[in-house]
């Protein structure tokens, strides 16, 4: 499986295409699971097993390593680190993000955006909240309503912004952002 590799500190983030051949598996979810297992086996060997904890978070058996997984329609993203628990998300630009923006964005945060809520900016914000949720769990809120995003005005140029849940702070890094019809955005957050 061909991958793109991004590094941030001691975290390695791998992005790969999901095979959508229906002869591989009939459901999109099953094709995602096959892609996960294939990439993990390619990266870590046959002795490593992917499991999930009681909250549905991915875990690895057979190796001491943190993992975070995300999917878009066509891509799989896996973050691995021996020392740092990480949340990762990958998104495609979809008009639904505009339609539901008030469910995950406050008026204040929307006002802070440079392009006043362009689809690319909304996707970055959604992706950041997803990544924080994967790291922080339920305290983030079901739609990330407890996650406050900060430093949004120049996030695309700087490639970094912050989030917080109460006093707990997170660093958000934009690892990839392409400017094609199908924009894929990956964010990574780490408790700081």
C-alpha cells in the first residue's frame, strides 16, 4: 500500500488511498477496516493486532505504541508514536460542513476566521475538533461543543492553532492541505 508520510515531533502520520474495489469487500466500512489492517501490517508487522478499548478508541497489541485512525471517503490516516498520545483527523471539503457550521462553531469563532467561514476554514475547524475529541474523549462533547478553538485568524498561513477544554490546552497542526476539488485536510493535536 503506497503511503504519504508526515512527521510532527515523534509522531509519524501515514496517509493512504482506500481500495474501493467492491470485490475486496462489499461495504465501505469493511473496505476501511481492510485498509487499516493492511497498513498496520505493512508498517508494524504481522504480530501487531488492532483492537479497540471500551470507548471505541483504537489500541495496538503486540507493540508499545499509541495509535489514532481517521478516514475520509477515499483516504485512510494513521498516526503512530511510541511516546505521544495523539488525535488525528482527515477530511474532504463537503458542503454539509457549511450547512451545520452552527452546530460545531460559535459566532465568535466564525468571526475570527479570515475568510469568514470558507469551506476550507470550516473543514479545518471541524477536523481540529475531531482530532481533539479522539485525544480527549467525552470531555470534548459529542460535537466538540466543549472544545474552544483559538488563533484561527491566520491558521492556514501558519499551519498551527490551538484548542482548549477548560484549562487543558491542545496544539493543532495542519499537516496537509491541498487545493483541489477534493481537498484533504489532516490535523494533529497533542496535549501541551
